[in-house]
C-alpha cells in the first residue's frame, strides 16, 4: 500500500525502546528550532511500554518536559480510574518525570460526554497551531491498533456521515468496554505532521494485513488513505 512506512521488530520491548528514542530525537530537533512539540498519546498495553521506555531514555535530558500532551482518545471515566488513558500516562510518564501541569491537556472523561468532547476540542484549538480550516496540527499522534483494525476510538461500522465529521474530538459509543468514549476524528488525525502506529500483539495479523490494502475496510486503512505518510511500527509477523 502507498503512503505507508512499515518498520518491523522482533519484540514489543524492542519496538517500544526504538520508538521512544526516535521520539526523543524528534523533540530535540523541534526544541533546537525554538518551537514547541505537540503530541497526542493513546492507551493500551504497548503504550505502557512506550511510556516506560521514554521515561528511561529521557533520563536527565529533560526533553519530555517541553511537550504539550493531548490524547487520541479517552474513556469516559474519572482520571484516577484504571480504564483512564490519562492515568496510564500520568503514572508512567508525567509523575515520574514531573511534567508541568500546564503541558498536560487531558480529556475530562469524568464530565458529561458531549461537554468533554467540546472542551477537548476547544483546548487543542487554543494551544496547538491550526490549519486554515481550523483543524489542529499536531507534530505527532501515537495510535495503537485493535484486533478489528480500530485506532483511537474509531471503530469499524460507522456511517460515512459520522466518519466525515470534521470535529477534532467527538463522543462515541464503542462496542467494547467501557463503551462511552471521546475520540479524535479522522480529519484531525489526517492533519498531523506525523502519525506513528504502534501495532503490537497476537491476534492482529488479519487486521494489519487488511489495513495495508489500498481499499482496506479498517479504520487504520482509512487513516492511511487520508495522509501522505503513516509510519507503522510493528512486531506482528505477516505472511
């Protein structure tokens, strides 16, 4: 499939440490130019490994303290809930590295769903650079991939009218628990300077294979079609 760079690894640990080091190098390059770095994080098992690896690689370099942190998606739960994507990042990255609160722009999952989505959109548009059409432009969005090819909380089966929604964030009801979520929309993901997909774990071979076909039906395939380049870091062995 065009517009994809597939980077293969033999294990999830190898993947996490390589991505962490590349991320820190990207932040360093932005810092040298005098600009800020804007990133959106995701949750999941491989994200936990990435946060731990990034924290270790950061060490005394202090690079991660200059990043503005947003989220690709969040569950509608309080920030201290075990299902919260913010909680994962906070425990493994923000708290250990003492990231300033002003750099962390969490989605308020404890608030009513539509309100939380609207507030998340207002915040990202206030802080991040904007395209002429009003879409926020992040330097980097991290995405995982589910066994059905979903990314963020963009799941298969949505009507075209919903997928075309230009909102940077929107409320969704997922087929998996917890169902109530806030997700970044396809347009905002397409607008990012870079999108790195961390596709890791068993049972995802079919979804990744379908996502790499130009007419693939998965949400990840739609993301790939919408962008000049999407980088996929994976330990999944394809045939």
